[in-house]
């Protein structure tokens, strides 16, 4: 695991969100680092969250969002690793693995316009029909499974890989249990910024994004910074997609000083001594 830099502080609104008492329940969420091979090497698609977003407003993030009840609906055909195999990767039940993968595909489509689906073994070329479905999914009028079945599309689970599982520190009142995925961007589709939740969007190398953060040109959450740092060691998409991981939960602790609020990761100096009203909860392997 990478070690966070000492000057990576959380936005001040996280200080206002500090929670006293028993840890609140973390909501299940997903995020997808969409990758492509560019002129300078591996590139990743990111978006700057609009300031009004409560949790990560103004921060540069990967597309993602909460897992919805409709993501558990069966019916869509899959190409690639089976739900049972995904359950092994994600250390959860087969049914919950279906929810997580469908949520990842849905959120990526809603926020970037990239749809990891098609007629096996190809990836679909998007049409106006898909644009309408994107809006319907965003407004929760249909489920991803319903959309795929209706349009005779196969979910391309082979274009996704599990990467990490980050849980919001126990000391915050608004908490998420987020599974991070990496994904191959289909060559016949273009990621866009046509979402009300982010502006602007861009393709950059992980190193470029980290240098922008160092110069104060963008804000990164610890999980995003760590993911980008890990990706700097890969030269192309195929190298990233060759990695198989079992995603163990990472729960940072918080340290508050006059300089601001910092996350401290397991293995970082001071992790065992960090005490901002921390609880003692540790997650087990998810049996949902």
C-alpha cells in the first residue's frame, strides 16, 4: 500500500462532518477508473465534482456513485468473469457481486457516457436510443438490467477489474464503503462531460494529475491520490488489466491539527495513535 504525503489534507467541510459517538453505517458505493492508451502512455478519465456535491464537491474524482436496489436485478447476460468469480475477487456473496458490477457499469454510463456492454464479443456503438436510456437510468426510471435485456445487450464484465475497497473513516458522519474498479475504455466510444454532477472532465496521465495536485490546481481525496499513484507504475492499459486482486477493506484514520485534517492509512506512521473520536469497528468479509 502506498503512503500518503504529509501535506494531503481533507477539505475543511470534512472537519464540520466529524462525528461523535458510534460510527454511522457506511453506504455501499462504486467508482471506476476508466483507462486508455494515449500518446504519453496510460491515461485516466476524471471529472471535477461540482461544488454543491455534499461529500466531494470540488474534488477531482473518477466516475461513480451509490449502489442502488435496482442494481441487484437479475436477467442481463454477462461476458467475462462470472458473478461467482467476481464474488471471489470482491470477497462478498454472488448476489452482492452482481449488484456491485451492475452499479459500476451503470454509474460509468450515467457519468461518462461509456457503456461497457454490447453484442458478444463486440462493444456497442452508442446511438440516440442509448442517450435516452442514459437519462432514464440517471433519473432511476429504469434499471441497468432492464435496459440491457430490452436492447439485447451483454454486460462486458471482462472490461472491468477489481482494484480496491476504501471505507470512509469511522470519525465522519457521512460514510461510504466504496469498491474501486479499473476499466478499459472501448475504442468506439468517447467519454464525455454530459453530467450535472461534474465539470470539467478530462483525460490525463496519472502522473499529470498528481503534478496538478502538487501545484494546487486540483483537489484529490486520499483514495484517488493512492489509486493514481499506483497507476503511475503501469505503462499501458493491458498491464493494468492483467492484475488480479482480492479487495481487502482499507479504513483510514483521521488526525486533526492546526494545519488541517489528514487521513492516515494502515502502515503509515501514527496510524495506531490517531484518535479523533475513532470507533473500534472492523469490517468482516461481506456476506451479502
